[in-house]
C-alpha cells in the first residue's frame, strides 16, 4: 500500500460545546462549519483537514446508523490515510482484510465524493483508507 499523505485527523466528539470550547476557544483553531455541527479547517499546517466529528456522524458514515454499535469499541479519534486512487482504496482494504483486520465499512463513496473504507486500529482509532480528488489539489493547505 502506498500512503500518499494524512488526509485528515481529529477527535470523535461526544459533547459539541465542550469540544468547541477546547479546540476553538482555548487552542484558537479557527474552524469553518460546512454542515451544522461539523467543524473543520484546511488551514492547520501539517494536515490536510483537522475536524471535530460527532460520534453519531461517524457511526452513520461507518455503519449507516446514528448509534455506534455496542459491540464495537467507541473510538476517540479518527485518522484518514490518502491513497492514490479509488482502486488503491479497494486494494488497501483487501490487503488489510488479508492481514486479519476487520473492515467496519467496506469501500464506498460518501455523498461528498470521497471513496473510503474504515476499520479500527489496534489502539481503537477509527482509521480510513481514502481517496478524495479535492485533497490532491496542491492549493489546499
């Protein structure tokens, strides 16, 4: 697998107000809010996207339901590794499955156009193998 870069990283949020207070008010990170409750920034050096992602939204994107399944450890953070193409995402998913990792969400295309497959890391982090054409534009910080 050929990881191109870290596409995004951030906490899985359970308390919107407390997380906003910590990351935005205390740390001074300036966020955009492209959809209600989803705060992100493309202006933090060292990562393409840093975002506060609600647990319910992570569950919806991973399992198609708004509740995180009781039998799956709840992640505290998410990390997405950007690959070279949608085909590379499928190949990476197969590679990880063959290595014995449980894939929580098989490769699919999100409504915003990102191809993604998801699993939990050994540490319990929600990890995505991703391809999102917009992140390959060098003008995004």
